[in-house]
C-alpha cells in the first residue's frame, strides 16, 4: 500500500495535558470557583482517569498561579 513518505505521525496528547486543559477551562469559565476546594480523587473519578494525571495537572496549575494547595490535600 503506497503511503506518503513525509507524513508526520499523529501525536496523542498525554492524559495529564488533557486533564490540565480541562481544569484550566473550568477555572476560566467559572465552573471551578475561586476558593472552592478541589478534590483530586473526585476529579479523577469524574474524568475517568487515575489520580496521577490529576495531581500532575494540579501541580502545573499551582505553578502558574491558578490554584493553591493546602496541607489537607
């Protein structure tokens, strides 16, 4: 079967990137409100992913100043 030689492979975004983008969208559109407690386990269950990509996304959001962590999380 002849296929184009210079065709780029399709890249799938890592799950943590999808989770990060979804959470950022929820913050920007007001779904997640300022001061609201974010529970990684609940987010993971809602999104159908493990807690690891959720935690990674939350750390990235914290680095960018969108969320704050507390000792209880």
